[in-house]
C-alpha cells in the first residue's frame, strides 16, 4: 500500500535554495499592464523567480507580491559540523525545542511557494518556542547557526513528534558571488503576451511591468471557436490523398485558398499531418485509399501559410497544426494537458478549438496547435530565441550526422548550425553522469528546476507516449522515446530546454504504460535493465530509469521532484480546477459537436464524463505516488 511519507529525506529540498540564501526575505511587488493600453491591467500573469517554487499570479488589478531572499548568493554545498545537537518539533503542541542545539540562532518555516510562515530568533530568551499552526502539508525548515551556516530540510506535520540530529545533516555555507548574467530573474509569463524578464537585486523593489501583446493570442483565444475555410482543386485533393503516407515531405503540400472567418487570407499550403496521434499508415493504403475505420474519419492537417508567398503570415504564424482528435472521445485531452504544462511554467504550444471547412463541407471540430519552430522560440526566449531546436533528439550517443538531422530550426546548409554544445551534452556529459555529480554538472547544460517541472507534469497527466515510454525493438535492439523537442538557446551558456509535443495519450484514470502493463515508474530501477515489457499493439518497452539522464535525475533530485509535485497538486492540478476546465470546454464545444459529422454525441458525452471522473482520481493518485515512493528504488 502506498503511504504518505511522514518525514521526507533530509536535504536541500528545493534546488533554488542552492543558489540563494533564505535567511532574510524581502517582498517584491508591482503591477503588470498591457503595453498597448497602459491603463489596462493584466490578470493571471505567472510571476516567478526563475523556474523555482517561488511564484504567484497577478490579480484582477494586475498586482502581485512575492517573497524572495534579500541577498542573492551562490551557495557552496559542504558537509558542516559547526551545528550540532538536536532540534525537536512537536506538531501536536506546536512547539520547537532547540535546548539541545546550543549553536542554533534562528529557525524559519516556509511553505512550498516560498512564503515565510514563521521565524524566531533563539539568541535571547527561552530555547523552547511556540509556533503557529502553519499548514496541513509539508513545509521547508531552515536553521541558521551562530556562524550563519544554514541547514534546509522538509518537515511534515503528520507526525506529532519529530527530532532531527543536526550533526547528520549536510548544510550549505553561503559565499557571496559576483552578480552575473545568470543572476536570479523575475519572470512574467502570460499566454496572450510576450514574456518579460527582470533581474532581482538584494533590495526590495516595486516593479512596473508593461507586457507586449502577442498577435497570435487572437488565433489561440480559448473562449472562441474560429472558422477555417479551405478551397482545394479536385486534382490537388486526389494528389494529397495518394501521397498521404509521405506527409513529412514538404513537397506534399497542395495549394488551397484560405479564408479565416470572413477574412480572405490568401493561397496557402495544406497536407495531411502524420504523427503518433493519427497514424496515417492505419488510415491510407499505398494507393491513397482511405480506410473506413472510425479513427480515420477525421485526419489531422498541417497548414503552411508561406508556402506560395514567402511574406505571408497568419497572425505572425508560418505554420499551424490542426488535430482531428479522432481517438479522443472527450476532445479535451490535448487542450487540457498543454494548458497544465504552460500553467506550471513549462514552454509548450498554445491551443484553441476551431471549425474546419474544405470546399464548403464541414470537416468537424479540430484543435489548432501552435507549431514548434523559430516563431515559437522567439516568443518564449525573446533575447535568445535564435538557437537550435531539435526534434526528438534524446541525449545519448549520436553521430554528428544524426544530430544535424534532428534540427528543426537552423537546419539549412547555409545556416551552418553550431551543434558543439549538444554534441558535448550527448557524447561527454551523459556517459559520465551519476547521481553524485548530477547537480554540479547538469547546471552547466540545463535549468534543473525547469527540468523537474517538465517531469512533474508529464507524470501527473499520465503521458503514456512521451519521454518516459521507451519503446524497444526486440529484433534490432533499438530503443527510444519520442514526442518532445529540445531547444538550445543562444545565450552565453546555451542552456537546453525540453518542450512537450503530441499529448493525446494523457489524463487517463490509470497510466496506460505503468499501471496497465507493469513497466516500472521512472524513479524505480529494475533488477535487470535488459528486461522488456510487453505493451500495447504487441510493442515492447524498457524501464525509463535505466536511461542515464532519467535515472540520475530520480536518484539525485527526488525530494525536489516531490516538492514540485506538491506545488502542482495545490495549484493548477486540483480536482476542482481540472473539472472546471472540463465543464468550460464542454459548454464551449457542445454546439459544434452536435453538427460534427464524425462525432456521435452519445460517445462524446461518455468521453467527457469519463474525463471529469478521472480528474480527482488523477489528483489523488499523483499525491499517493510522490509521497509513497522513494527515489531510485522499490516502491514503498
């Protein structure tokens, strides 16, 4: 039986704690407005210290406040013996006793969002103090000694009496660092605006932020359903079907006159979209004949707006994906999953429901999904958005040819893409990676906080066809995962950022790989990494923990992963919030579903009800998972 851990392993619990001191906090506050109308506040802006747990959102007046450490420091982790003795927390009596720890100067408690709940100074007075009944979930405790060394660990209130031996705790000693390009930044993100970054200094600040509207927000307005009309010549339509199995070939695009709502846009390229979501091989034979299976009634499409006019853009977009959602009865899985990623600060595509018409005929409801390309990277990294974007290049051994083949941007010979950093990541970093050196070495290539946020959402939504599903070919010995991109920004350190892609196999009550087929979770190392597990359609899969990057992450960062998961559960993954999204989207698309020739209303209603029922199950299941399993080991 999975049980809630009473005390999580002592450690520096949040990786942000390794970069700044928690001794003294200051309040950062401010207002966010629309740069095109400076009197108009922007509600719902995600405001965060980097990609850490310190985050909040702006209110209806565009205002925010967030507590952050007063001094930006780099921290050098050492094993310290200066702080000795024992500290006892009595959660039943709400007292803290440091009478057996003479060198303790202060004790502070923080919630997982970074807000300080309690702080007391033991330099004078009683060594036993009362503290308020602070929270019903795990909190962060920071103990400061007389020489200002610090110890941070996690405390659960579910155990009435908790005693910690300080001599067994690894602490951190602050060492003032020169402010650099990697200094802590305050990030501002909102789906309708370009992001903003501001450096955080050691002084309290009031910020006045003006965010520039992103022209694409009109396309991805989730409160509306726009109409997309395409007119295609009969001969071109036949050509597109006959060449459906070559959908990845740029030559397969055919011309179409495109009208958006009532506005004529111009001539664009259109083709069927091939992906794991809609396996074209199941829908077309070699002659282009379409099968009559239910999932093939609506094929996904891709539009290239500048195919016949280099200067044509559609609200700044060059391309757009239109997913048919044929194997999703609810028509909501991708919509909700992409949104959860974005809400957690992970860079992911924007989406919106649309109505598609071809030659006057209604092809039903589709999901517009933002293309991952140079427009995407420039909108997320405005100052560093010209870097390399790689499609499904997992960090393992690759030849130079293989690395270049995976380029999705800077992929023309004249671009002369510099792949040295990715090459080093795959060929030098990964083979030497261990749990012991993970934190030190990984920071050179990745933002660890961001990486944990990606994994956190991926696991919570039961993504059964993403980075954690390692397909295995028993005949050739090949293994690999897919449905992700890696962006290498063009900043000084060329950091690598994972981006999710194709999310239809999500939000099921059970994880289709872990629960249904018994493949070990990513934090569980099997006794034999060569063991293959039979999964759907006769395919096989390997345990994800056997991958060096995933295995080392689980072993080195499990407490931080749990802390990130707890934040997810308490913010954007609550059962009420998830069910509210289902209800909102149901009301929005219901009139369109009734007219969709490829959808049976009864099947759709059952799909929606299943999804609604799944939300509290997903929330509770994830809570049980992160509190009932240890990192890199057997389930408890």
